[in-house]
């Protein structure tokens, strides 16, 4: 089973965590790779193929409000718990015999599963760049990326100023300029916008540091926040595991 997250480095919208359980005897969809290495059109084409290829798959999300309330790491755990609950609802026989490969070096998932009270938990192992070397993780990445992108595109008509059709909530120059002109929406991560190093300060060129996120596909790993940038909150115990985004 592979696990990957998307939306870590965005300044608006949720984080999403995908889970993909595969049968090694099934042929891997042609061209499958980490979602950040795929053009948007190809990701959209691959998503239904990955869903058919996977034995079980699910995507869980945690909203921008939950990121503000609990911190990024806890929100990732919450999104992952929601994804695993969906797998269990599908009849996935989860136990310690199941191995979950988690992309990256930080295990944000275990704490989320514990806090959610999920007793049937897989054995989690972290692997740096697993989204480039493990097909199940690449599949999870594609599913999570396409679902999150579609969510942000769906909100575009309500908030056209921010250009979410193109930037999907990441901090492009045009997105920051729209926040300067129109203020933040209810889908922005407001605690992040108050972070001086990202919003209040400008470099010598007059640009926000967030302008360096010109390529949204690079933002998840390269421009994501460290665990301590947003403090986790014990209030997560009271979080609703029902999906907060639509």
C-alpha cells in the first residue's frame, strides 16, 4: 500500500492524502509516475486508470480551517485517517501485516490514526522519494492530486480573483497580488498568510517570498512547511472525521 500527500505548500484549500493498495500481479498503468512529474492533462487521464488498477484506493482531506486550527502535521494525519477509514469501509482487511509505504521522511500518519481511534492500522514505513520509486505511492499521488485540483477548480467561479484554475491554491505571483488587492477568502489558510516570512515581508525586488512558488507542482516537497512552523493542537481530539470539504 502506498501513501502520498498533496497541497502541503499551498496557501489556500485543503491538504489531501491518497492511499493506494495494489496487487503486484496486475500490470501498472503505462506512464504512471509521481504526479508532480506529469502534465495536468496526463494526470487526469491516468486517475481513472489508477482507480481501476488499484485493489482499493481512497483520498482523505483536511480543510484549510483545520490546518489553521490544528497545524499542518496534525491536519495531514487527519486527512490520512479519513482516507484509511474509507479503505476500511471498502472492506480492506487492514492489519499490522499490511505494509504502508509513506512518501517522505516524517511519519505524520501514525499519530493521526491513533487520535482517530483506528485500531486496525498497517505497519508504516517512510521512504524518501517513494513517489518516484514505488508504483503504489505514485498512484496515491495521482489520485490525491487530481481530486484536490478538481476541488480547487470547482471553487474558481466563487473566487475568480485568485486564479485557482491555474494555481490550484499555490502561492503564484498573481495569487499573492490578488490577496493584496481583494484580501483573503474563507478558503485561504489565514494563519499562513499572517506568517511574516511569507506575506508581510518583501524581498529587495518588491516581491513576496511566496512568489518563488511559480511552479505549483514543485511546492508540495520543496516549499512545504516544516513540522514546527505551525504548532499542533490537542484540540484535534475533537475533530470530526467526516469529510470537511466538498
